C-alpha cells in the first residue's frame, strides 16, 4: 500500500473534522449528556476524540520522531471522561476536538516520506489492522481518518437512539 503524503493526510484529517462538526451541529446540552444503555454519550465520544489531555494525540505522534522505534502504551477503549469534561459545554468539547485534530493536520503537512515511514511498537494494536509496529503515516491515517470516522458513525447512531 502506498503511504499518502503528509499533505494528503492533513487533507483527510480536515475532511473528517468537517464531517464531525456537521454531525454535532445543533446538539443541545441535554442531548449531549444523554446516553443509550451501554453506549457513550455524545460528550463522552468527544472526550475520547480529545484524548486523555489537550494535544495528547499530537504528543503521541511526536514520539515517532523523537525516538527510534519507541514502545508506546495506549488505552484505546478509554473515553477519558472526567468530571471537568462532564461540566464542559458540548460546543467547547467539540472546539477542543477540532483544535486537536487541526494540530495533527498541521503536524502532518510537511512530514517527509522518511518521517512517515518511522515506526513504533504499540502492543495494544497487535490484533488491529495497524499491527503492533505501525508507521507514523499509518498511525496518522488511523487516528485522523479511521478513528474519527468510526466515532462520527458512533455519534450518528447515538444521536438517533437518543431521538427515539
């Protein structure tokens, strides 16, 4: 598979974020805090997209450039939903998620093919399509396109279930 350029990755990230903004448009506070049984609320979905702290995913990607084949531990099923985030207005959580992914797009834009080919060891991805030794390019694509898209789909489903 051909790895997209940094510019192409940035374009994909921005496309996904525009779609996320459309799905979240008009969601009120009551709806954003509601969750169907066994599902995350819209706020929890955005919290997960933000990560454990501001710029967390950007910091994760920078590790690929800072160390030679680093081992990275992640917690992929964690919504990172705190009391503080529960109190944060939905629109602010959306803005924070958008800001974080825009940072990823900017980070990606000027990466060289050599940088995009750098790898890391992520044991939690062993059974995933990325595998446990993804390249930086694959990780950016995974986070910026597939990860966001899967949560756009999740947000759409949750909002439809809440509306019933």
